[in-house]
C-alpha cells in the first residue's frame, strides 16, 4: 500500500490517492469526517478553523461503502479558496493584482527561505502553500481509513497530548479504551482534566504575547501481533519506518519508542522487559519499557510512540528576518496561524502511525481481499500464540 497527496493550503482542494487497499473493506465516511473535524478542534486554534468545515469526498475505488481493490481517490474542498481564487488560480497568468499577497520576508523555523532557495522561487508563497500543515488534512483522512482497517482486524489505536508547556499528563495503564474515555472529556486530548483550566490560561497568555506553544504526543496501539517488521535489513525495521513517518509531519523535532530517551540514563536491568509465558496467551513481557519493539519487530506488547512538536513558527510577534528582494533586515512575514496545534498534531500522528501499521500488515499478509487478509492474520496470531 502507498499513498500520495496533492494540493495547496489556499488552493481549490486537497487530493489523496491510496493504492493497495484490499477489496471488501467496509468504510464509514462518517468516521472519516469525525476525524477531520477533530483535527480542526482543540483550544488554541486560529480563525482558519472557523472557515473550513472539512468533509471528505470519495471519488474512486469505493462502491456502496466497500473498497473495490482499485486505487481509492479522496477529495477535501478548501472553502477558503473562495477568498483566494484569484491569487491561487492555477491557470491565470501572474499580474499585479494576483501577486499582491507575495511573501518576501521568510519566517524563521519555516520552510519559506530554504524552499525558495532550492526551487528558485522569488515569491515564497509558492513554498508555504504546500509546506503548510493544511496538507495533513488529507493524511488524517487516509489515516482514518487505515484506522478503520486496523479496527476490523481487532487492532486499536489512540493518540493524545502528553504535554504542553510545563503541563504533563500522568502515566496511566496502556489501555486504549481508558485513554479514549479520558481525552474525550476535554478539548486538549489530555488525560488529566484537572489541568485543563490552567492549560487554557497558558495558551491565552501565550496568544496575548504573540507567541506559540509546542508539546509532546503519545500514540498507543493495542493487540498488534508479534513479528511485524524484521531484523534482517535496516530498511525493514518497523520502528524505523514509523519514526521516519512521524518525522515527516510538520514541526516534529523528535520521536521515540517506549521510555524513549529516558533509557539512556538507566542501567539495563531497569530497561529490558522480562519474558514470561502462560498456556492461554503464549509469550509476553512483564513490563513495556521498550514500547512493543525488539530488534525492529513488534513483540506483542502495546506499541508506544512519542513525538515532540516544536512551537509553530508563524509568530504574531514576528522575529527578525531579511527581505528577499532588498536584503534589508525586517520583521518576518505574518500569516494567519494558531497559538498551538498540539491537539491536531496528536490526531495527525495517530493517523500516520495507523498508515504505517496498515502498510506493514498489507505487505506481510496476502491482502487482495479483506476477508482473506483477516483469515491469514487470525491463523498467524494462533501460530504466534502456540509457538
């Protein structure tokens, strides 16, 4: 399975194509749209989210809510395009009027300057329109389809906000159902409701100061069979594939598995997950410091993936930059943006992990038909349990 996305932030639409989904997978369009709405939510989002009401259109590869085995084509219209149609028109020739929104003062921390240098753009809008996190809308739609596939294979996944600023969610048992129940009780997708009022105050203060906030995200996945991925070659290690995919998401500056960077400061006796066995379940571990991976392969324990998001680089209190045309020291360009998008990022990272797991499963097992895939996976699970 592989996928491709296209489209600019203020263009007519976002487009996605997924190739390699099995035939016979039932899809709920309502679930996809719920995920898209959740990506637009969270305290600290900007005015763009008040304009867009993302709804997916399936324009290929699905009939009567069932996948056909052919490429699935998705479209999400940009409602804000009505305000940008002249500026972003793909067919019009450039003129004085439709280049009024030129960007010539690159934002520190954004793709603006380096993208312009690489592709020889003199108007950095040509960079920011595609490098914008608006692209992740389509990855959430694709990720939700993969999440639905995983759910029908009895694999559960959830992403949540582990920290923002100095506020850190407490460690809890790795139970997806409990995590989902807790994060639905507030608008920050955090586990501790008692912190939310103070988190809102921090975001409000940050907004008044023209600044932005990042944070940390955690994704937990349950009931993943042992043996996905491989140790035989570096490019087949599943934790490496997931880490690569997570880092492809805008603003991510770190990714770790399980206890992550904390294991570097502990002796091995406190880090390795001891092995146990019982008649009903086969092999398992007495702890999960390694986050469900050993040797680049899943070991049957819940997967734990952590991601660190930097603050959004578009600041209303603009930082120093240089004018691309005049070379004068000036303040960076200011675009409409959020104070924090950590809630949206937790849903995007959840989606990205779901995509990578779906890809690995579809590559590992015969997957032209979803029913056959499920039968193969059930047999494989029984084999792993009886080993």
